[in-house]
């Protein structure tokens, strides 16, 4: 398993984990029930800057096959990723 960025002072793109922090055992209880809105990524707008990954407080954003992925089982819907995305690629959509 790849190391997680918060434990490192510098990183390269290849070091971005392929799994969420849940996979590393840091998150053990699903918290998606808290969520009023979920972040949805517009892949056409995403420039892969990885700022959303770095700022997500729960570590539920990862990269796979050059796409940003969100683990909705553990995303609590705080919206930080949407605020930090300068490309406007993340919109918060109300849960139904
Ligand atoms: S912050 Fe926005 S543009 Fe950057 S990787 Fe995340 S979704 Fe893509
Ligand atoms: S809404 Fe919050 S918890 Fe969910 S992916 Fe974005 S920053 Fe992470």
C-alpha cells in the first residue's frame, strides 16, 4: 500500500494513494448518514491539481486511472473540496 501524503513533507504524483484512508484503517465507521449534500466531480473541468485530495479532512478522495474518486461511504459532505477546487469541477448536490 502506498504511503499517505499527510505523513510526508513532499510527494510526487505517483505517490497519490489508490485507496481512501478507510482502506488504510483510519476510518472504521461509515459516516455518510451525516451528509446533506454530496460532492460531484465534473471530469471535463477537473485539471487533476489534487487540491481536493490534499484538503479533504477525512481523506476520502483518491485518484484512479487519472480520475478523482470520492468514497461516498465516508464523505461527510463538508464541502471543503468544492470550496478549494479553483477549476469549479466540484459541485455540492443535495442528497435525496
Ligand atoms: S481540486 Fe478540482 S480540479 Fe483539482 S483535482 Fe480536485 S476536482 Fe480536479
Ligand atoms: S465533502 Fe468533505 S469529506 Fe466529502 S470529499 Fe469533500 S472534503 Fe472530503
